[in-house]
């Protein structure tokens, strides 16, 4: 149900934004009072969802680490962690399935894993979302959520992550920075 609500909200907000843009071009069209009231009522839900999407799973605050709900689930639920980090490489079908379940951060992590072998396709995929969400921030938060717990990088012992392959972590970080720089470049070209 929660996934369906998020999907509906995204579609409604994108539709409302498109409608608002049309209204700006054609001054005769206006949003109804009911539509404006619904939009205002649902706006906090969408804002929280968008904020969660941009929030990294792992944050360092002084000498302690703060974990999101997703990060805690990756740490504490072995079955879930094994389902997220497949033993075979991710595919675009995995990305589609994650997006179909409104798991956008997870889909962006999977796209990060598919990069650079599928560079052009991954860049197109991620940048396509940039008109509705800040795709660079979502990609960065996906990195900081999923890289810390990837079995190729980290082992989890007694509920604590231990990074064994910082070189692999650094490679994912390099990919993240590269994709973010492309997104920023595309934005400049668009404006």
C-alpha cells in the first residue's frame, strides 16, 4: 500500500507541476480550489518522502555513526541483506524491479554497480529522473546507504560493519562522483 501511495504521489506531483507549467503559458487555465487543497494537504508527505530519498543511510556525527532504517535493516537482517546484494551482477531488470517497488535508492545503487560498463545507458536512466527528483543527491545517498554494507566491501560481525575492501569502496565513490559531475554538466547544458 505504501509503495502504491508513493507512486501515486509522484505521478500527481509530476502532473501538477506539468499542469502548473501549462498554466503559466496559458493564463486562462487555473487549478481548482479542490486540487490546490489536495496538493497542499499531501505536500508534507511528499516532502518527507523526498527528504528520505536524499538522506544517506550512514552519517557520521562526531565520533558516532547514525544509521537510517534501511541501513539498520541491512545490518540486522541477513536474509534481507542477501536479497539486496545478489551473488550475480545486477541487471537492468533488477533496476526495473526496484523502481517498480518504488525503491529508488536501491535502483540507483544497482545502476551505480552497472556503471561504467553500461555508461551511456546508466547516465540516461539516472538523468531521466532529474526533472522530478535531485538525482545527484539521490545517487549520493544511495552510495552512502548501500556501499557500507556490500559484502564485496564489508563484513558484519556482531551487528557492526567492518570494511575489508576500502579499494572497492573507493571505486564506488569514484563512480558516484563521476556520475554526479555528468548530471551537473547535463543540467548546465539544459539551461
